[in-house]
C-alpha cells in the first residue's frame, strides 16, 4: 500500500511538472462591435487564477496552457469565455450588454456652492473633486471610458487620467475627445481644473453630431460643458490658465538620440555606374514610428529609416530552388509619387528551414537593469518579452543571463532550454537600479558565449536595453570599436530596444549593424510576440551573413537612379568583393526588400542638374551589342553563417515595366510604405504627398495580412495627418 502511495505521488508530481512546462504566453486584441480596441478588460485564467488587463490598444498578455478557460469581462459588455487551444493568439470581440447611447447629458450634479465652501477636504478629496467632471461620464454610457492607469502583466499605460469616447475612427493611445467650455475649446488639463460646482450642465457628442458642429477636430467626440454665469466665455488660452491658476510647464527637451543622415540623391550611371549596399533586416524604425504616432506625437525626422519601415512587412516571394539560401525577385513599375519615374523593387526570400533542423542555440541574454530601465514599459516589458523567447527554446538549446548596471554580473549560468521554469524565475527576480556599465556587460556576455561556443550552432548575444550607456565605453565610436572586435568571435548579436524619453536609437543601430546582428524596437507585448515568437526563426537563426548587393544600371535605359533608404548601409564599390567588410544577415524564412527610383533615359526632370558634355574617356559605346533590352545587372555576395569566403550570384534585370495598377500587391504595398516614410522625412524628392493617395495605394496592395499589420499601417497613415 505504501509503495502504491509513493507511485501515485510520483505520478502527481510528474503531471504537475508537465503542466508547468506546457504553460505559455497567450496574447491578443480585444475589440468591440465597431472593431475599436477596448482598454481595461479583465482577463482571468480560471485554472491558475492569473489575471491581466487589456491596454489602450486593446492588447493583453496572460500565462496559460492548453485547455485553460480564459474569462473576458468588462462593465457594459457580455462576459465571454474562450478555451486555450494550440494557438498563442486569441482575439476577442465583445458584445454590448445594453443598448448603446449616442449622447449622455449630465445636469445639476454635485453640491451647492455654500455646501462646497463650508465642508473641509483633505488633499486626497480635493484631488477627487478635480476628477469629478470626467468621473461624471463614467458608467453613463458604454462608449465612454474614464481611465486612470492600466497595468497589464507589469506594464503600465495611461499614467494620467483620460477620457475616451469609443466607437470613433482612431487607433491613437491618446484618443481623448475635444473639450469645449462655455463655447471655448480647452485642453484636458484646463478642463480638469474647473470647479465641478461651477458647472450648469455637461453633454457628450459623437460621430456626425460632433463633427458637423466642431469639424474634424471632433472626430473623437466632444465633451461640452456650460458653467454658471458663463465664467470662461471668450477667454484666451493664457487668460484661462491664469483664471484656473495653471502655471505653464515648459516642454522637457527630448533625450532620445538618433543619428542624422542625408537622403540619397539621384546619381547618373555614367558618373556613378555602380550602386553597392548591405542588406538590412532591421525594422526597429517602424515600431518606433508607430509608438510616436500612437502617442499623438510628432515623429523625429531622423527616427525615420525608410528601409526599416518597408522591411517590417513580409512579402510573398518564392522559396529558393537551388543551392543558394535565398531567391532573388525583381519588379519594375511606375513611381506613385513622381509620375514620370519608375520604381525597381528587389526582393530576397530566405530559405525556410524546419525548426527541428535548425542548429542548437547558445544564447546569452544581456539585460540592462540600470536605473533608467525602471519604467513599466522597459524592464517589466523586457522580462515578459524574453519569456516569449524562452517558450520557443528546445532541450538542445541553452541560455545564460548576464545583467549590467553599475557593474556587470551573471545571474544565470548556461541552462538547458527544457528548464524553462528556472530561466523564467531568474528573469522574474531582476530589478532595476544604478548606472549603466554597458561596455562591461558586452564584455562579459561575449566571454560567456565564447566559453560555451557551439561549432556549427547558433551562437548569439541578445542585448535588451534602452541604449543609455553612460559608464565605461559609452560614445558611439567606442561602442563601434568594441562590437567590431567581438564580431570576430563568430557570435551574432540581436538588439532589443525598449522605452521612450531617453531611448538611444543611434547606439542600438550601431551595435546591430557592426556586430553581425539585427535590431528591433519592442513597443508592446504584441511586438515582442511577433519578433520573438512568430518570427523566432528569422530573428534568431542566420542562414547567410555579410550579404551585399551591387547593381549596375544600363545608361541606355536609365538616366539617373537613387536608392530609397539604406543611407547607413551604403558601401563603396570596392567593398563588394572585400570579404573583410561587414554587411547584413538574413534569417530563416526572412524577406528583404529594397527599392530604387529611376528616371528613365530621355525624361526631363527637375531633380537632375544640367548634364555635362560627353566626356572623351567615359563615352558609352553605341555598337550593336548595347544591351538595349537590359535595365540593369544585379550581383549578390554572401557567406555561410560559419564561413569566411563569400559566394557570388548574378542576375540580369530586363527592361520591362508594368503600370502601377497592374503591379503585384507587394509592389503596391511596399511603395506605399516607402512613400509614407519619405513624407515623414519631409523628402524634397517627392512631388505627391497626399495621405489619402498613400492610403489608397496601400489598400490596393493589402493582401496576405492574417496578423493585421498592414491594416494597422493604413490606420496609422490615416491618423498621422493630424500630427505631421
């Protein structure tokens, strides 16, 4: 009997262990009937009792395992239940539990003036009175949301109170309505200072009712307040601030850091016959731009790298059919922003290697735990992100964790990928504080990776930080020298950027570009799930390194050309065959897209300087063998992940062009993304800058969008015109 009990206990422990090993991160988006995101929804795992809340974009993240029942509840909506199956993504559309009102009128609420003056209040109650105006809206209608701070798996959003009238056409995090007091539009900060007892009535308008009266600025709804005796009528902004005792606070200068660069100009194939550059699979610029736009902020010009915007999206290029690790695909069509020009699209498709055939991984998590990482969208989000990556590991993979603040240290020695609980517990214990010894952290991380090097394996340091290095090697040139030296070890580098305010994009880009690596900006848990979960193979497993492209345009067909983006990736012509020159990496099943704008031969263009007379020694021969059917010849060089000698591929591009309306969806959508990037950079080389035309082209090319990223891009363009 005793042995039977021991066997039963052992089986129970085994079941418990297996159960823990199967737990994973479930993410998704919660929306309402109008497909607008719903923030503040409570998500409960009935088995584990774990809870989470959706953020302002309706996104959530919760730990669960197959078979668990997730319960989604929110005031004013029917509770929904969803069982966890094989997918890590569960999107929910809530249904209203009561009839939605289009308008709510609040009249005569609060206490009388005499009562207000005779009562005593402590500080907390006075703050409560200041919030009463917005709180009066709460719960009155299902489409009005009053939000303080929302915490989703240790990630805080909306640090200050805001009012959201949902059901409006916006995807912005700061989608507050317009406020009008006594007929005067006011700021939310001014509205919050109004004494509630001065209010006679309050109305909420939305949809056509709002925009027909107040115009496009009222697209998120209007809160209309009338005060007793019209106290604030006809006051200027300064007069209103003075009356409400508001002291203007000067805007803090941004501490974010971006490398400046000059947009590529048009070049003549007669004087510059070769265009050479390194491929770039980074897409950090796009997610960073998305962060600015979702926050209703102006996008810094130098934060826009057009090639990273284009390469955020995946395109439908065919798999390679020969011994090379990627296929080459080209297409020529009309330029949407300059009517007389053409666009050449070059697309690479990396070979899709089955997960079971990928080499073993030797990973070192290098995590910034300095004081600058204390904010909720930094270290807490970072830890949740890396848990997604941990869930992808196999028993043959191993992970070590190195941290740095005032000094660097190891918190987890190399640990097998099947010990997920141990790795996650080590992540959960991390706390922030101290200065930022980034150089020391890099030294220790690479030393750890080298000591555990797997020959023929995937040896990689994963650096997660806001990039704010301020102790030891800290300048961009110091970082570049250090990381170029570490690249020689054969260890690859992935940089994950977090946070805002002091975000150092320039350092992150240098580290990734010079360290045999890639770079992503993680602005929310959904992006972490995309980059570290869904695209794990492409992000973490290189199938080719030092990939370079060199193109020679035929002057018979091309009067001038320019590479769109890749300003920081251009190489000298002689670098193409120099195997000592670093270039970009391509991951399993990854795509890379590059665009050239071409001014065809014989086309008049204001972008071209007056052409010089024919030169004696560089005159192009015009014999019978003049390659009149060729637009260009394109060459590629790459190395195998563990190789040192490059392999060359050559392909001729025919002089064939199709009208843009007949072009592929990939051509249309990639051109639309590039167009938007050029507009954000205020490019002087585009004529047409209409957001409506960018949206129209993107919609025409929107296909194969199961994850909704292309639809999200279209919404960003639609809303960005308010801020750019």
